[in-house]
């Protein structure tokens, strides 16, 4: 479950099932978590955040190892990838296409000038 706490944005709390009093926290994101999902057969967990990151957790590894140890030793590398919506993506594709066309036209113009 994600935590809705101003002091811990992007924190995920993990507990065993059946429920016990043991709860572990992973400070994964720098901003609030917007989506949290489990993959087919509960092998992977995904978290997406307002900070534009998507993190994939290998649940099998977390369960096989002591969860607390896994959390303490976990070092998450910051990705240089950003999530953008489809509308923004399509807009960027159009810009790239227009720049490619202009580049091609300028090359032809320069070739004619020679």
C-alpha cells in the first residue's frame, strides 16, 4: 500500500499476509505515488509517482530474502527516463517530423547553392 503522508511522499508500506504487526517501509519516490499495481501472478509490483518515475520491484526476491534486509540494502538508481502522456508524446513526434522535413529542405537548398 502507498502511504499518504506529507512527511513521507513516495513511501510504500509492505506487510505480510496474513496480516501481522510487522510493517516495512520503502521510500521509493520523491513525490506522491499515483499508481501501485501487482503484475500477473504477483511476481512484480509497479509504482508510479508524480515525480515521473516508474519503479518495478521483484516481489519474489523480496519474499525469498528477509524483507527488512532487502529494504535496508536496496539502492535505487535514479532513471533518466520520464513518463509523459500520449498527447505530449504525439506533440513531440510532430515537432521531430517537422524538424526533419526542414532539415531535409535545407540540405537540398545547400546542395543547389553549390
